C-alpha cells in the first residue's frame, strides 16, 4: 500500500525520481539526500509503514527482505571494512520521515555510542 502524501512512497513508486541502487518486489535502496558518510543509502519497504513502532506480525517477512537487502547493497557498494545500520524510530529516535527506512552508512570508521 502506498500513501499519496508520503515522500518515500513517492520515491518508491517513481513519482519522485531517485537513483535506484537496488530493488526487488518488496524493497528499494536509494542514496540519502544529505549523506553522513561516504556511503549513505536508505533502504525502505515499498509498502508504507510509518515506523517500527507500528509494525505487526504481518511485517515479519518484509523485515527479512529489508535485512537481506542490506547484505546485497553492502556487497554491491564494496563496504568490505564493515558498515553501520540504523533505524530511527519516533521523535526520541530522531525519525524525521514517517516511512520506515534503514540507514546504511559506510566508507569511514563509525563512532560509538551514537549521539
Ligand atoms: P530519519 O531522520 O531517520 O527519519 O532519516 C531521514 C533521512 O531521509 C535523512 O537522512 C534525510 O537526509 C533523508 N532524506 C530526506 N528527504 C530525502 C529525499 N528526497 N531523498 C533522499 N533522502 C532524503
Ligand atoms: Zn510511505
């Protein structure tokens, strides 16, 4: 299901153009507009879901596709030294776009703990 007023739904359907780095029936990966690392890619389910906080047992399968896509994209991008995956959830989590997305960050050493 797509939401007509959702930015990432519009990217998923192609209504807003992006560089489609990887996709399958369930998932799309595209570059973050404001990269925080040499490689910063967003990976989203094509079906709308606000955030992890709204997930139900019906989402189990798509979450599998999401994580499998991380492996594919990281290999495609040659992130052989490792990478960071982040899912921000809700206001306290720093989520600013209300369509679930996973950040894949790489190409430099990451710090811990995150801010
Ligand atoms: P979050 O703060 O976890 O909700 O992350 C939202 C991310 O979406 C930020 O890293 C933004 O830079 C990114 N972003 C916002 N608009 C776009 C866009 N049109 N295309 C690609 N990335 C975007
Ligand atoms: Zn959406």
